[in-house]
C-alpha cells in the first residue's frame, strides 16, 4: 500500500498583512494542487456552491486564489493560468455586492 504524503505550504498572510484566515480554503486548494487542475476546478466549484453568498468567506477565497497565482506563476504556468481564471471570475462577482460588502472586500484585499 502506497502512502500519499501531502505537505501544505504555509500561507503567511497573517505575517504579511495581519489578516487572520477564517476558512480552510488555503489548505483545500493546496491539497487540490497535488491532484491537478481538475481537482482545483472542482474545489472552486464546491466552494462557490457553498460560500458564494458569504462575502467574508468569498473575500478570503479571492485572497487565496490570488496567492495561488503567485505561488505557481514561475513553476507551473497551467496551474497559474487556471488560478488566474478562477480569481477573475470570483473577483468579478464582487462587483454586484452592496457598498458595505465591497468596502470590506477592498479593505481586506488591498
């Protein structure tokens, strides 16, 4: 029996920005990274179905997707391109939010 070992890279967002993550999105996408682009896309679909109406969680999703673009941009262009496409979709969905929610989004992501 082969054992699969998945090492999840540390997301140092708190050290960089002071933002304290409230979800497991970083871990979820880090696990999906090990299984390829379809797993990444599936993880995004599941997160979207569950959390698209929670602006704070959606904001964190956008942070994670953006950081994943930069994590992969030099090592795996296909993954970086996929994360970029997902981020653009997720970010675009925030344009329809009320002002208070958009203010939160911009404060956290700026």
